[in-house]
């Protein structure tokens, strides 16, 4: 008898794509220019790259790459996504989208590929491999860590 997947993994979606979008209200004394500089500073951390910065719009867009370990097999995935930060006075918005995974294991093509088809099949009880559940859990955790890390920088 096949076992149903009952894991509580939540990846937000919009228009069939994995997509996170959250707005955060912070200290009313923080001005747009200050928050913009904080966003720029945050992107200079490890595994992040700025692809576009527009001070007038208060927007910084970049990519973030993280490693997701898969159990005790030694296999892992690099997960890359776009992070778009838009700042205003005392608030900022974060969008995370264009999520790609790259398996690092023997016998698997080591190219980045979009995650949506794999997530679609997993949610319908047809995982591609035993790595799916830890991979999606790792993606969810990584996005939460990114949001927390950015929040820590913005609230300084």
C-alpha cells in the first residue's frame, strides 16, 4: 500500500510559480534612504549577488544561493532564487521567486532547473525521488532564513 505524503511543507505560489511576497513594518524612524543602504549591505553577504539596484525606486534585486543537504547520503542541492527588496519609509517588501535547484550527486545532471514541475508532482503524491521531501523542506527553511536574516539587517 502506498503511503500518502502528509508533510507540512508550504511553498507559497502565485500563477503556478513558487513565489513569496511579504511586507514588513519596522521602526517608524527608519527612512527609505537608510533602509535602501541596509538592503545593499545585506546583499553583500555570503552567497548573495546584486543584479540591479535603483536608489530612486528604493529597490535592490539579487540572487541568493544556498546549500540544502539531503540526509546521510552525501548528496546535496544548491538552491538559487531571486530576492527583490523594495524599501519605503518604515516598511519594506521582500519578494522571492525564480527558484532553481541543482543536484550534486553521482549520475544526475548537474544543471540548474526550475522547481515548479517537481513541486507540482510532489504535492500530488508523485515525488521524483526520495530527495524531494528534504529538498522542499530545505527550500522552505532557506526562504525563512533569508527573510529572518534580511529582517535582522533592516532592524539594526
